[in-house]
C-alpha cells in the first residue's frame, strides 16, 4: 500500500480562500484585522519567516506591520514596544519572532503580549484555557495539525496518538489538543527508552523531534497516520523531515510531506487567529 498524502499546502490554500471572503465581510462592517510582527536582529531564517507571514497577510487582506529592531535593543525597550502595540486599536494580533537574543527573556516577552492579541497562542492564559478545553487562541502548528487531520476525515476519538517531542511550541500543546478530542495520548522525547516500542503502537504519530529522518519504516505500524513536523537539511543539503518519507509512505495509511505539509498550515492558522482576534476585540461574533 502507499499512503494517502495529506497535502497541507492545498488545505491551507482552501482555508485562505475562505478567509478572503470573511475579511471582505468584516471590512463591510468597518472591521479591519491587523497583525504586528516584531523582529529583533538580522537572522536570515527569521527574516524569511516574517516576510512570508507578511505576504500571507497581504494575500488575504489583513493589514500587517513589520517592525525590525537591532540585536542591541534592551529587554525593557522591547517590552515597551509590545505594550504600545497592546494599546494600538488598529492591531489585533502581535507576533514576536523567536528566537530572541540571549539578553531578552522569551517568557517575559510572551507574558507581556496582551492575551486578547496573543495570536501565537503561547501566553500562559491561552495555554491554561487550552488545557481546560476552553475557547482560546491555539498555538499555530498544533492547531494546523488537528485541522489537517479533521479535514481528511480521520477519526481521532478513541485513537492512540503518540507525540515524539515535548517542546512548548509543538509537542506539549499538540498532545493536549488531541486529548481534548478524546484521543489517548503518549508523549515520547529524548529520554524515552525504546522509542520504537511506542511509535509502533500509534494510530496517529506526530513527529516533532528536530532530528532528520528519525522515524523509518520499522518504527510505524501498518496503516498509521504520520504527521511530520520536522524541517531539517540532510547531508546533501536536501530539505527533509523527521520521518524517512520514501520508506514510511509504503507502510502508513496517511502521511504529510516535507515541505508542503505542516508548514503551510502553521502560517495559515496564524491568519485564522488574527481574524478571530479582530472579531473578539470588536465584539462581532461572525
């Protein structure tokens, strides 16, 4: 058997098309969703990411502002910049591109962003609401994963989901979102002994370990749903995921490609959260 491809690029494209219509309806009611993107330093990868996010905003009709700061900016000055955007009525969502320089606390930055503008879904209040199963802004990558799985009409309730990775950005919240959908969830990480023992039990396997082609054919069970969050360069410079795609696709039931799988969904869910923030802030439940 060959796995069915979960084409995140196509799913994201369809979602953005629907967003254009929603934004037109909002603008007719004088609601103009706005996103502020804050970047510290000149990291080429970070700059590429944020420019991509700005392009996404332009595509669907969201107002966006990119503010760049020198690496030397003090923590207090950056926090004050965030506070200004907290007060700015034309901005509904604030995104501070990570990583930050060592002298700036990521946690302080995340906690300074107003929870009502926390479109990354990293604020402790957002995470607490997610844990309690309440409506909130969900972290974009896990949100995109759940959305993809649902779009493919894959059953989640009662299934065994194994998460490889325990980061605060992907692993932990992804497991929680699957738990909220009544899955049984197992977390694995760098200290897990006999990783294969667990991954072979997964009905749905989410791999977010940051290690190129960590998961091979023998690590998955027949017909499993395999979600690859990884983005790595192999020895020959090719972009690959955390899953050995060519091997695993012959055994899995569904699989995401790299690139073109989870990545486009992450960016699209940021737009979704920004639109949601605009609706909530302006008191319109549309």
